[in-house]
């Protein structure tokens, strides 16, 4: 099982990948939205903001998200690490319910370019 530190590192790596992206992915990464990522097996939520082509984690909270973020992710720590490392296909994980992504329809259309 992934640790809180490994999950935070995975989010930082995702942020770095977004920051160095080009083309359509770079355009999609420029959304400015609040973000929450609930790691269900650790019962921890990372909250922050997607801005300037990066994800800035501002806080780590115990339990599920307390407020509704513009972009909401929910998954296990192992799945987060595997997604960021390229070992888990996002579309298959989302389709099977292993990974949950909730956002407005316009944001979902942009985010599919990143994920």
C-alpha cells in the first residue's frame, strides 16, 4: 500500500509532467480550478489548485473532501502511483470505477487530454 508521502510525490510528479507538457496537453493543463484527491485506502484528501499548468497541493486532510472542488479525484494510493508512473491506463481505470474523476463537462473534455 502506498504511503501518504508516496502519494504526495506522485501528485508532484504529475504536476511536473503537466508543467513540461506541450501542445493540446499544455493547453488543457492551464485550467484554473480547485482540486481534491481523496486517497480512499489511506482516508486522506490532498486539496489544492490547478493553476499555471501545475497542481499546487495546499493541504492534506484526514477523511474525505470537506468542500466540493472544481476537479475531484478518488482512488487508492497504489492506483495514483501507478497512474502517474504510466503503469495504469486512466481510461480503463475510470471506466471500471477504480478511479473516479468528477468535474464540469467542459473541464472533463479538457482533462481527457491530460489523463
